[in-house]
């Protein structure tokens, strides 16, 4: 039976960013479904103050639909999609960036729904929480001020993290490009930036949401390294691979590598689609 790739986006993103990749997968004969986590996609909030001419004072206090959304909400939503996909055959769960947190917890809870899990420069905490990794040497090269330069409002008061991706500040735009798409053109960067939504939820989980050997560890897994990623540097990607292999030495990662920044693999998705096709071929034959 043909597998379904279930694609899970990262922070401030949505299913729309996977459209070019899905086109490539479809042309290679693969089936895929891109997920919008709660408060994302058409459920996102775009306050009137976010439109031009912007009113940053009003934007700083405007309510957002993603307020109160938790990692547990994301996981429950994803599990519902995995249940539906599993009715049609094998499921390959693919996550990017922050989407790896949701994928990992879903794998902890329902390994029976996932035939292979794939992380593309995605977070799969093992020894530490995500916040813990940010304090480690592997993350020392990350520009922590890139996102902060466009943060609007007080996250504690808003109950969410809000960024002004429609800023015209040259410094903020340059920082975003360096963080997300340094290997893309300025035009590609602006197109991708305008697919981002302003709000993201605050919940990144607890130590209990790290990969668990007896559930997550049973699932065959692949990690696609992005060598030019400055948001999730290859050093921390490699650390998570090592930690995952140490947690389940009998079930190590199948490791692939793409020369890409955090987003270039989605802007020019043909190489990634080919890699995912190779990973799909690893599934055991279905009777």
C-alpha cells in the first residue's frame, strides 16, 4: 500500500509552505498531507493593525486565536490526522523545525500510527528540553536577537508570541534572511516571509515531552540534516542524532544530508522530495 507523508510545519509557519514540496512529491508518485496545527493556516489571527499602515501600538495588545494553545493541543490534533491517514496505509511523519516537538510527543503517545518518523532539521529533544539546548555550546552561533528585533507586545500579557514579519526595518529583515534563508535570493526571502503568520504559541513542553525509548524509540527514524541552517545549527542537529542513537542503539537514525538553510529545501524542494522518496522505499513491503 502506498504510504502517506504527513508534513508538520515549524514556528510561525503553516501548511502553505509545503505546497511546492507536495507538488514535487506528487510528481514522483507520492501521497502527502500537510498539517495546520491549531491556530495556524486559516485559523490564524491577522489583526487589522498588522495591515498597512501598521498600528504597532494596537498590534501589541490585539488578541490572537492561538492564545492558550498548548503542545498537548497540537499533539491531539496531529494524532487525529495520523489516525485518518493510517486507515489508508503506512504513514511517514515528517516534521520541520519546531514541528519536531509535536511529532516527538505524538510518537511517544501513539507509535502504532507511525511507520517511520522523519526530522528535517527539527527538534527531537532527548537529553534536555528545548530551552536547555539553547543554553548549550551547539546553539552559541544562533542570533537570538533576530526574532526579538521584530517582537511586538509582551508575550506574558498577550499569552502568545507575536512577531511583525511585515516590518520594513532593514536591520530586522537582514537578520531574518540570515537566520532563515541566507542561501536564497532577496525575492525568495520576501515571498517566504509573507507566508509567515504573526502569532505562535508559547508552550514548548516539559522534560516529560522528550523522546521516550519504549514508544518513540520503536519507530524507524530518519534525520535529514540541513548543513547551512543557522536557526537549528548542524551541530545541534548532530547532537540530537547522537542522543537519539544512544537512547535506542538498536534503532539508530537513518541520516541524510541536504545543502540548505532552514528554508531553502522548501523553496527548491526537488532534492528533498527525492530524499523523502528514498526514505519511503525503506518501508517494508506491504502484503
